[in-house]
């Protein structure tokens, strides 16, 4: 097989996922970015959202991530986020409950808005992996 990406998805407290991939898709402040082997070096700010990793084995790994950084260089992709959860580790009902609670916490509160975005990303990750 040709070139592969070496991917590391890291949360502040742990390594969430690591492995070889053929493609990574992440949401940045500039929009969704797709990274393939031999991608030009880049460093981008990520926003809360979903990261899709197409593994070398043809599987799709989906994670919900908080804001952070996406770094690409020499076929290495580093995704660094305050929090990150693989879709199979997310309890959908808990995420839905968190979303409702965040929506009622206050519309003008920045922390509540961040909690809404985080809960929505967690729900999307589970649904996309479904």
C-alpha cells in the first residue's frame, strides 16, 4: 500500500487514538479540512466538532473533540484537544441530556454555548459512526 498518515488524537489527559490512516477530516476555524498522505504542512485551530479517521484497514474511527489544534507535517497528523471521545465511548442518552441541560442554562452565557456545541458534537459523532 502507498503512503499512510500516522495519526495521533490526544486529549489533555490521555492519548485517545493512534494509528495509521488513509484520510483524516476535521473541522477548523476555516471549515472542514481533509488530509491525505503527502499533504502540505499546516497548523490550524480546530473548533468543537467531529473528527473522521479512515484507517489503513478501511474502518472509520469517529471522535467528538473540543477546540484545539490540528498539525500536519511529513505524513504525521496530530489532533490536540482539551477533550476528545471516541464515538463508541459516548453514551448517546447522556449526551442528549447534556444538550438539553446546556440549552436551558442560559442563551447569553459563553460557557453554556460551549457546552451546547460540545454536546452536539458528541451526538453527531455517535450518529455518524452508527
